[in-house]
């Protein structure tokens, strides 16, 4: 066992330019102050990237990282994260995926893999424990992700290898391209384009090592208790195993907070046709779970008839149903399943892909984009065939696909004509399927998030399920900061967001603490764990501030700040700028950030042992 349990004790550095691999030792200080996953990714990128670099240039880096629990029996320990400077907004970005890639990386003896430089030609890398090889990937370039994985496994005779790869979208530097392993996606922020810029088609990992813990009996007892809590919880023990995340679709619509037709409204008349219940009744053939997970929230679907017959897909999840369904005016689960499978195969983030298409649909319907400008497609809301055709255009950057592959914010700037207000983005990242207008705490959490329009920083769950009143302002700065603390911790442990109701929605809890201590033997105290979350968050914030982000960037999409929800149960709700600014004042005070600039104060940074960040931001 390394100094602490759970860790492999080292990082792997891949120099794509020179095709060389090297080992970076993990220090006790790094583990104790930054924990893993999210913490490792933020720390590495802050220390190793110069401000102002091109996200798609050779100086950017891409980090795969796991937490201390990966490779163990801890519930939902199958996740891992990827970290880079986003091609969409030039800021820090992290994305996560389930499956088994993270545990396999740990079995191979690595807590993180740092990819740097830029290869001259398409390359893939194999990692068999300590043996690392750079291989020619010219025969894989242009292949979709599922075929890529099949070819590699056959060529290497390694059917159980874990493979993270990109599709044509990553190769073509589509700014919302993602990384795929198995049928899971590290979806958001354009990380796949960063791998494409480095000409790294795939990272193949196979490991034979064990992950050790200091006291096996104590570990098994704690894990057993956590499994029991998960199975006894109504959400993780019943709702998610039954319907998965698609079950949220109906709830969102009932509350009047389901993004519809590019967020022009938030009630969708076709919700029953695309609900979790409808999917269970018509398409689901099997329940699936990630490694070390008893929830089995993934739904394997099979389309057996109609124009999309033959489609087999792991999903779609709620976010994808929103993105290609209600937000594009589509009420066909069969088409949504097809679009989901195609997204994974091409290698694009489903949320951004659907958002970019819905943006184009609104521009088309309002006469901002002509039929000629969208390659002759009748790009009206609800046109399923046009939506699928647009998906193919992303992967090839053909015609209008080249414009929209830049993301909604960049596309709007090129189009002009007032289209900017129809680009529903936060910090130039397309908004996920939760309503900043209809949930005041979530609105603030999203505005102040380090990664923009992702729903994984400020969380909607507490307000959606009614534990917190979504319509009032009282307590919302505390709510926003609380959800950011818990998500930061979950992402540094690399546990699934589905367990937030078990570990804690807005508070760092003893459940988090006990699991970390029993795996690592660190014997952390609860205040230390809270400080770890704040330290990681402030590293991310410092990264963004070093890139020029300030208070004025902590805002919502134009539509959310200026247009009230027009109808439904949340009619009249929106986020006026003066209201948001008032909430930000209190939030910055809680965070220890300068209210004028939004930069963490020197005292805050030093309290969190972030002396380098204090020196950089207060030269």
C-alpha cells in the first residue's frame, strides 16, 4: 500500500510530441490537500498551463483522473473525470463518466494520466500496468467511437481493455466534442476536441494491480452500510432503478421548468410521449449499472419499428431527452434514442448538440437563418429528419455544420442579426436541462459556476424535490455554495451524482468523511474536508480569474434575465439582473471573494494554502 490507502501513488505523463512516457510521483500533500479527481485535475492544470494559451494548441493539457475510491467496492466508484481548458470558453472545465475506465486506470497503477504536446500523426496509446506504447492510429482516424473500440480490442486481443476515444467530431475539432469509453461519455466542455488537436485517437488501459485499504474489515462494514442506505432510499432504491433519470422529465414539466423550443417556454405538450414511463413501456429491454453500483439507472433501449428501427442505445438519459426532445420540439423517444446513439458514435456532447440545433431552429423560424443557409433543411422545431441530418453535419463540419460546430455562442457572434439572445449559454457553455428562471438557488449556482452552463456545479435537485423553496430568494447564496461544495467533493471522490441524496445535497457530511477515511486512512476531520472542497473550488476560480474572468461574467443567458416564463406553473418567473447581482454580493461574502471583481481575496487564498494563486492574482 502507498502512504494512504486507495491511491496508486503516481501519475503517468504522456508527451505526444516526442512520444515519451514518464512517471510523476503523487505526494502526500497533494492527496491530503486536493484528494483526487476534480482536485487533482484543477491543481495540475493551474500549475502547468500558462494563461492565454489556445485550448486547441499544443500547450493545452488533458488530464484523466480518478479519486481514492476507484477500483474498490465503494458504491458508484466506477466514475472518473477528465480536465482541460475548454475550447468553448477558454476556462477550466471538468467532465465525468461512469462505466469502468477509472477503476481500470487504478488497476494499471495510475491515479491520473496527463496528456500534453501534439503528435504529428494520428496516434493511440496503450497502457498495460507500467508498460506504455505509442501506436499508429491512421487506420482508426475517421472511425466512429464504437467501431474504434471494436477494432482496437480485436487488434490487441484484449476484449476486456478499457478504451477512452474520440470520434470524427473530436478529429474535426468540433468545440463540443466529447470523450467516449464503452458507451459512457465524459460529455461536456469540448474535451474531445482537445484530444483531437493532440491527434490522440484513443487511450487503452489494462491493469493487474490491486487497490489496497488500511483495514479491510472496517472498510467492508462501512461499504455495507452505504449499500443499505442506497437501497433504502426512495430515489436510489426505487425511482432510479425503475425509470432512471428519464423519470425526471415528467416532474420538470409538472413544475413548469422543462426547457422547450430553445427555452421559449418551459412546458412541453408532448411530455407524456417522451417520459421515463413511456420509455420503460415501449423501449427498455434491460437495466444496466456501472461498476460497483447497485442502482442500475441506465436503461438499455431497443427501437423495434419505424424509421429508427434497429437502434440499440444505453440511454437516453434525462438531459438527452430534454436536449433532443422538448427543447427541439420533438416528441419521439425513438428519434431521441437514435440521436443519442449517434452522438456517442460521432463523439459529441448531447446537451450542447441539442442546444445548438434548437438555437438554429429558432433562428430559422425567426428568419435569421434562411433555408439556403441551413443547407436546404426545413429546420423547424419538431422536424426529426432535419435534426438527424444536422447531427451528421457536426461530425463532418459540412455546410452549416461547420458554423454550428463552433457552439451556440460563437455561431451567434458570426450570424449576428440579434441571434445572440437565442444562444442559451452561460459562460459560453450551452445550458443544461434545468431552469435558472424557475429555481432561484440553482440560478445563482449556475451563474457563479466555474464551468458555465453545466448542471453539475450548482445543483437543481434540492429545489426540484421541494426540500428548498425554489421561488424565494432567502437562503439561496448559502444553497448555491452548499451544492457547489458537495459536487466538488463528489467529483474529487469520483462518486456518482445519483448518490447526492445519500451523501448530502447541500452539506459535506460524515458519510463523505467516513468513506474517505476508511479507504485512505487519512483520519481527516469534517472541517478539513470542507476546506478541501473550498480549496479546489478556489483553484478553479483562480484559473478562470487568471484567464480574465470577473464578476461581470457571473451572469445568466440573456433570455433568462429578460424574458419571464410565459405560461405554466412557473409563469412569470425569471432572473432579472439586479436580483442576481444582489444574490452575488452575499455569495461573494460567503466565499471570501472581492465583491467588486469576483476574485478570491488574498486572505481567502492563503487560508486555504493557495499561496501560488495569491501570488499570481495579486502581483
